[in-house]
C-alpha cells in the first residue's frame, strides 16, 4: 500500500500558542486512520492544514503524491470532510444544499443528478430530498452530511468526531456505510474520535498530546507497548487467585488478573494449570493506552 | 469562475428564506418614509417657504413637490447604504454557524466566494431599494409630480450606483466581523450616523465650514447630491419656466446641496459620477484582495 498522506515535521503556531509541534506521520491508501487527542491537542489544526484552510508554519504535507504548496485546488478535489457539527444550510432543502455544494466542485446538470442518485441509493435519503435540513433528526442530518462529503467522490474522507452525540443505531449505520465505501472504493478514512472502540478498529492510530505525537502504531502495537493483558478466570476462589501473585480485581462472577504481557499469562497458566479450567485472555483497551500515553482520559470529548 | 452562479443563488435564497432578515431590511426604508412624511416634511416645508423673498407667491403644489423631492432623495440616499448593511449579514452568519468551513474546503477561489456574497447582497439590497424608490415615486405623484422620464431613469441609476457603493462598503467592514452582535452593532451605528454625514437628514450646507470641507472628501456626499439633483430637477425647471429669478433658484440649489463644493470649487454632476463609480471600483478591489489573502 502506498502512502496517500505524508506529513513531515509539521508545525503551526497561533501567536504564543504552539498548536502543532514538529509532527510526522503517514497514512496508507485505503486504511482507516485514527487521530486521537483531547480537545486542544492539535487535531483540528492538522486537519485544517490538510484541507487547505490554514497555512502551515513549517514542514511538508503531501497528499496523493502532490505537495500542498501550489496544488491546493487539486488536493481539495480529493478530500471530503464530515465536520463534527452539521454545517449545511438549515433553511435550504437537502437537494438545494447538495446542489449548491456540488456546483463548487463543478458538478452540475446531468453529472449532479447522476451523483445524487448514487448517494441516495447508498445512504437511503430519497424521501428527505425536499425537506429543509433544519427539520431533519440528528441521524438523518448526519446521513446528508456524509452525502455532502462524498459529492466529489473523494479519495480521502476526513471524519471529525462524526459520531459524537449520535444514538448507537445511527452510529452503526454510519460505520456500515463507511465500511462499504472502504471496501468498494478503497477510500482512505482519516478519523478523529473520542470513542475508543472506534479507534480500536482502526488500521493505524496516532495519539496527539499538546501538539506533539505521543505514540503511534497499530492498535495491537499500542496495546502491547502501553498496556498489559488481562486473564479473566471463572469458577475459582479469591484464595486461589491470590496464589498467582499478580494484581487482580473481582468482577461479578470471576476475577480479572493483570499480567504484563501474553507470555507472562502463558507461564502462569502452565504453572497453575489446575485452576485454569474456564478463562479468557484479553488485551488492554485503547482507553488504557490513551491513559498511559497522555495521563488523560478521553470521555466523550471531555478531558479528565 | 466555477461555482459563482451557484453561490449567488444560494446566498440570495438564504436571504429571502430568512424572514427576519428580509423584513428588517424592508422595514428600514418604510420607517424612514413615515418619519420624513410626518415630521421632517414640515421642517423642510417651512425652510423652503422662508427661502423666498417676502411677497413672492409660490404655488403650494410646487412647494410640496420641492419638499417631496428633497424627502425622497434623502430617503434613497440613506436606505441604499443602511439596507446594504442589514442585508449583508450572511457572510458573518456563515462564519458563526461554521458553514464557511464547508465552503472553503471546496476548490472554489476566495475571490469567487467574495463576489458571491457581494452580488447576492447587491441583488437583495437593490430589490428593496427599488421598492423604496417606487414608494417614493408614488409619494411624489401624490404631492406634485414634475419628474421627466429621464429624471426617473437617472434616479434609478443613482440608486444602483449607491447600492453598489453601500454593499462594497458593508462587505469590507463585515469582513472583520465574526459574531452576530458585532454586525448588529455596526448596522445600528451606520443606520444612525450615515444619514447625517451624507447630508440626508440635514443639508451639508447647514454645517460649519470645517465639517463641510471634511465631508466633501466622502463619496456619500456626492451620491446624495446626485439623487437630489435628479429628484428636484423638474421642480427647478418649473420654477425657471414660471419666471423665478435665477439667483433664487441657484440659492435654493446651494442650500439643499444640489450644488456641492470641494474647497470652493463647484463639483459637476459628471465629476460626482466619476467619484462615486471610482469609489465603488476601489472598494470592490479592496474587498476582493482581502479575500484573496484570507488564509491564515
């Protein structure tokens, strides 16, 4: 897989505030890339630079083999963005909104009608076409936001906290659509989110803290590096668990034992084979990774 | 310019869909018309009557038409600029609700976006000001009609030029605004101040000499004078035909700013047009350049 986004030594300051400090990372074509960080970590600044809305101070940004410097208009044609809050015109109908935005990519007339049909089929919003965007429910509006981001058939879809505030059903629908697009169109998805379960599904994760990259890797690499494993043992007494000599916690019908890594878990199981009749080994969660790396918890957008 | 037509359509649609914005813009000239007809009209009438030498008979219809011409020209001079400020709110609303981001991630150029806002505001402001001009013509028809077809066309052309000026000025000022509160405050300040500094509420000839000189540097002064010249041309022609002395007519023209002086040099109508259209070109140029350099 080739890199579709390459960022090297990117920096951006607003007066005294260093929003982004010398960050470098790559996003491979077709992958789901997650960008994690609390509010103010520098995620939105980086996205705004990629989208050509902010000028960088230093560094290079290469999108699909083209440098951002001097190719901004070409690059804008390859990017679609779903913003955290719907930014469509609430007073206008869904059709008027999509038509006015499509024209900005020079998609008009028959080309627009064709694209609209494709998007209506994909996102099932034919019945909403004449309704003002301001009268739609949160989930319906999100579907239209995605349709708007996909108007220009982008190679890179940037999702800026797309599921914040959505109900689980709508969140699932959104991810189903994105998954279909990735499979069928090999679309690269650049995601910022506060939901760790969404980040756990990513192919690659970058954690940003105070404008700097604190950690990066696949979810597995991050979990292996920054968290241990957990062995959940069922049908044993607390005295038996204490014999293992590892930290543990009691849960409803079992005990969860913390181990530094999977090989340590294997050693324990071999040594105390008699008590491991019903058990499971799980990796640490992305929440634990984030907490270890930044010392902060991500909780629906709030820093703890 | 890819997307310009679509942006103009979108911006104009949003203006007329926002009933609050539309009626606020429409109500400004209506309030001014009522204010002039009920209050300022009497002041102007008395002022006119006293301008003639004692014993000289002036037909009431001619006097009413003169007052009406002054009222209508003042009304149009003020509302072409104040309505522009009321109508030109979308560029700030787009910043406030984040829509601006959705427009700037597209390949559309900053200059196209700027012109989209400018032309859409021009259309909506022009529509309201033409309605105001229509109401003004009806009022003149009622109190005394002395306008020729050419005068009417010139008044409409003056309105068009002044609206272009008002929209360009409001676009530059609103460019720096980022909240609804700021833009409302600017609208209120402009609405209350502009009528005074352009000579609509009170003729500039009544101000102190220093202030007159300072105001002669503002393009709005000449826009008001153009409208006044064309709105009162018929009345002065009738006076001349009725045999009123040339000195009295010229004196009246001086008093009500039909004649405007730049450091004692009388400014011709053609020069006034040059100043106004030149200002429009310069202001639009500044606005476009500001938008080209916008990316932070």
